[in-house]
């Protein structure tokens, strides 16, 4: 059996084990009427039997699947003819490649050297034997475990506790996968970034003002130290994010105040979902909007006022990004404002405060920490946003504070550095990881601060 | 509801009332929460309002400073006069009214500001102080009268929420008297406090009575007996009986009042 069919078969076997265990537990106490004498529910005994039957056997299968290629290759290498064994290591890798292709059926055996064809035949033979052995082993394990557990079912067997421990372990494994993946990603970024900093000094990268990674491709120009100065990228990111926040914070905050404090419930029930729809628009659509509508609009507007606006201006990207972030700010601010207890508003009204005084001086004051936290989260989104800027912000690494010029951002450069064929150890490619690391650290810090502030604020009114 | 309960037993009038309420009805949508209530509220004395939960004590209290205006669907009918002027009159500014009729709530609700700013808030929005010195003086006086000055004089810049529950409630009282009202409304001001904090507030109410008219809603019969001179008993939106606290507690006229104060329901 191939491993995948084997796994399905084992699942079926476990199902049988479940039924057996369940029936056995009932039989032990003399049928459904004796169920109160059982320590656990019949289903728990069934699950316990099924788990014992299935898990060890599955584990064996998975381990074999993971190691089988290495084991088989090692076995074959030991009995290869001398002319193959005397190959240089590069050629041996090629030989193995051919071998694998033949085994997988990508290349007919007739197209490769007889030695390779013979080795492939041997590989397939060994694999067949191994599969047979594996099938036998897995079934034996499963059936033996099933029978042993079934035989040990007594009324006082604490099946529920065991089952719950196993399930808890599985849940733990799942969360471990998520955490380990994250750690793995971080480590790989850190590792590649360190390699980059081995080539380009960190201070040149962090404080250099000239960014032109293309030059580094030609070997004779590597080391022109100005090439990887990331300051223009940081500045561009900041400029666009600042424009975005200038749009998103006032509009988002004011619409939240309107929705939470002024809007009749009918208006609220229409406007709030609409704002949340804005949040669901894919960012590529916003980018599209920026390129085809906002950019040209700004250009014509600029021309009519005698200003020259670049086709891909920071302003266009920032404006559209701001619009994208509005619902984010407004829905967070709305949550914070509605979380302010009514008793505070009553207190202000009872002192003779007007509605706007109450909102300005009491409600917003109380919601401020939460709103600040929300804005920080929004900034970290703006900094990490990629699609809009890739489409609308351009590639020119200008160091400028003029929003009408084209700038580029960290995320845009990461994309351009990695798109297309790359050597994975050129500084140009590695620079992407260094940029990624900076981006990661900045957004992480922002998020941690923001979450801390928001949590702190939530506690205050519990 | 039988007809007998609809006429209030006892003396509803007082000499020179600060508030005079006639035929007051309150509706929440279709719900008739206050039914034809007539009562005067006297100067420099404490009126206690008692009655089972949901009988409309808070609703009636909120009529007096028009806090019911802030509740969607609430409707108040009838005549309520403050010093002879109708508080529902078009010329009556609700901001002015609330400056004259202060309110203390069940749960202490200090603003998320410093102790000083909590007390200074009312005077600021009503422009009661011409300069910082005057404001300091108002804050100082209000905290003293609320019996809180000694405890907070060294920490005026700390947040009001950093105080204990009882201190917070006295801060709210200080905040209310800082705008120099004529009447102070209190809605179960001690129900969230421990007995010691409660005793302090009761002492404070007794002192404040010398300058203000006070209406207090309370669930504690002992508290009503201790702090008030007049008591009003509400039942299902009706004002059943009103009179001298001594008389109400020793010799209630209405059967409902007697049942309530002897603890037969509540
Ligand atoms: N905002 C409101 N909307 C609708 N009904 C209310 C509202 N506030 C109070 N009520 C109703 O009015 C009645 C009187 O309430 P309330 O004045 O709070 O009673 P009390 O303070 O005596 O316990 C109750 O039946 C209550 O359910
Ligand atoms: Mg109440």
C-alpha cells in the first residue's frame, strides 16, 4: 500500500477500534442499564481504544515517510558499481537527480545510463519491500494495541482522563506549530539579515542616504558603500504613513464620534456596516484606485494651480492609504467611545455640561488611551502596507519631504529586490531581509505598545 | 392599581418650597413610570424617597434636573417649578437648571481627570472663577465641605479614580457643591459603599442640609430615618404617602407604607 492509502486504512481501523471499545465498556457493566457504574462514558472508552490503535501506527508511518528517501539512497549507494562510486560529488548529485526522476516516472528508464536504470530498479524494489513491511508493521501495531486496550477495559478504568490528556496534548501541538513557524520565520529573516550586515556595515545601511541596489549586481561595483543607505526608504515610508494618518485619524475619529454620540440608531445601523465594508476591500483595489483615479486627479489639480505633481506622488499613495485605514481607526475609536460608561456622561450632564463639552472634556478624555492605542495599530498597518504603495508610490528613492514628488517605501523595495531571478547570496537580495527585519521590529514595537495601552485602558472600566 | 392609592396621604406642601411638583407624569414610551405625583420640596431640609425597586424613585429624581431629557423616549408631563419658575419653560436653560440642581449618583463616577480638575470642572464650564486663585479657592472650599480636604490636599494632581470608593463619592459631592447649587439630588449615594464610608456620607448630608435642599433616594430605612426630615414613599409609580420622617416611621397612615417599612415586602 502507498503511505496515503495506508493512512486511510489506519483511520478505518481506528473507527472499528472505537466501536469495539465502546461496545466492550457496555458489555463490562452489563449493557446500557449499568452505565452508571462506568467511570467514564462509553464514548470515552471507544476513543481511548481508537487513539491507542491509531496514533502509534500513524506515527510509525509518518516517521518512515520522512526518512524513507535517505534510507533507500543509502542502501543503494552501498551496492553501486565502482564506476558510479568514483564520480565526483557534483556528478553524483546529477546521478541521484536522474535516479529520482526515473523513480518518479518523469523520465523513461530507456533515456538514462544503464547504471542509473539499474539503480532505479533496485530503488523501486526496495521501496516495495519497505512498503509491505510498513503496512504489516502498522496494522500489527494497531490491532495489537486495540486488542490490549479492549482487554483492559474495566468499569473503573479512567478513560475520560486519559482521552482528555491526549486531546490536550494534540491542542498543544497545534499551537506549537503556529509558534514555531513564527519563530522560524523570524530566525530566517534574522539570519539572512546578519549575512547582509556581514557585507554592508549596519551603520551604512541604517544611516546611509543613498539607495541604489541595482549597482551591486555588477561584481566590480559591490562595496560602493552608498548603495545600500536605507534612509530614503525610511523617509519615504514615514512620509506616506504620515499623510495616511493625517487623512485617517481625523476622519476616522470624527466619524466615530458622530456614530457613537450623535447618530440616531437608524443612521448608525446603516453607516457602521458600510464603513466596515471599506475595511474589506482588497488593498490591490485601493492601489488600482490610486493609480487610475487619484494620481491623475492630483496631477491635473496640481497643474491648474501651477504645481508640478509627479505621476506617482507620495500624496496619492498616502491619501488612498489613509482612506483604507479610516474604517480601522473609526471602528476602534467607536469601540473605545462606546466603552466609556454612561455614568461618566451623566455626571457631566448633571453638572450642566453641554453635549459637546461632555464629549470633548469627558468622553474623549476617558477614551483617549484606547484611541491612541488604536492609532498606533493603524500606523503599524500603514508602515507595513505594501500593495497600494507598490502600485502608486513608485520606485525612485528620493530623499524628500515634498509630498508631490515620488518616493519609495521599505515594502516597495522589498518587493522589487525579490521579484525576478535572484542570486540568493547577493547583497541585493539579502538587503530585502535586512529591510524586512527593520520593518518587523518597528511594527512589533508599535503593536506591543498599542496592545499594552489598549489593555490598560480596558482594565480601567471593569 | 386601586383608586385609593392614587391620592397621596400626608402633607405634600411645605412653607416656601424650593421645588413644587404638580400632577407630574413620566412615560418611557408606553410605560407609565410616574403617575400624577404632587409634592413640595422644602429648603434646608432632607427629603428621603423610599420604596421598592422599580417604583420610580430615580425617575422622579431625574425629573427635577431634567436628566430625563437625555433618555430617548422619556416624556415628562405636569408642572415642576423651581423657586416659582417652571423648569420646562422655554426660557429655562437646562444648563442653568443643572447648575442650580446638582446630582450625585449611585456609583461614584469621577471623571478621568485629577482630583483638582474633577472639582474644578463645574466652575470652569459655568465660568464661576475669574482667575486661578478664585478657582483654587472654590476647589479648596468644596473639598473641605465634602470632608475630603484633609485626605487629598497633598495629592490634588492624582487621578480621581485613584481614591477609595467612599472618597470618590465624597469627591463627586464636592464636584457638585463646587457649582454652588440650591438643591442636591442623591440617588442611592451609599449603596456601593461600606458602612464606615456610608456613615461619613450621612454625617456630610447632615452638615450640607444647613445650606442646601437635599433629596435622597435610599433603600435603607435606617438611613432615611437618620438623615431625613421628610420622607416620601413611592409604590409602582404612585406617591403613596409623604410626611415628617418621625411620623412616617412611627405611625404610617397608608397600609402600603406600613407594610414596606415593617419589611413585609421590599
Ligand atoms: N430608561 C428607561 N427606559 C425604559 N424604562 C425605564 C427606564 N428607566 C426606568 N424605567 C422603568 O421605570 C420604572 C421606574 O424605574 P426607576 O425610576 O429606575 O425605579 P427605582 O429607582 O425606584 O428603582 C421601572 O419599571 C423601570 O423599568
Ligand atoms: Mg433607582
